[in-house]
């Protein structure tokens, strides 16, 4: 197939659907550009519940972040809410790769057992090492 055989209008439509953005943040979660207080409280309760359910040695919960499409303008009704618990893996154990695997397994189990949603968006929890770089698309 030659490039001049491609229907550019159809291709543009597909690309727009893939990278579509909203004019506003998800209005059930955000008030303007600020996270709603009740949403923040709910997410912090979830984060604390997950954290309390973990074996974590002497590690402290350093931060909680909201990531993914519901944290930006690329949300849709099928988007999930990604809650990241930030921790220093080396404070849990010197075998950081095993710590990461443990947290991944525990949060997957927590997600499966709790089936939490926020305004119809599934909430997924992830424990992230403080030095881990997150790439957002």
C-alpha cells in the first residue's frame, strides 16, 4: 500500500479518538483544577487502609499521588483512578526488587478483594519506590 492510498480524513479521526482530550478535568473528582475535598479524603482513607494492610518493616508512607487519565485531561467514563503510595523500598528491606514484587502482589490482591470505585471509576492502588520514574502518556 502506498502512502497516497491512505484515507487521511479517516486516519485523522482515528488519531483524534485515540488522543482525545477533554476541555475540563473529571468534574466529579475536580473542582476547577483543585481536587475536591471529599475525593481527597476518600483517596487518603483508601491509601491508609492499603498501607495499614501491608508488611513494611520500618518504612514510612512518604506521599500519596493521583496519577493516570483521571488526574488529567485524557479521562473518559472508562478511566480508572490510580493512587500511588510513595515509599522508600530500601527502608522495607535491602532486596528492593523483592520488595517491589511483594507490593505489586499485595496491591493486586487488595484491588481484587475490595473492588473500589469513585464515581464509576475503578480505583487501583500501586506502591511506588520514591526513586521510581513514572512515564505518563
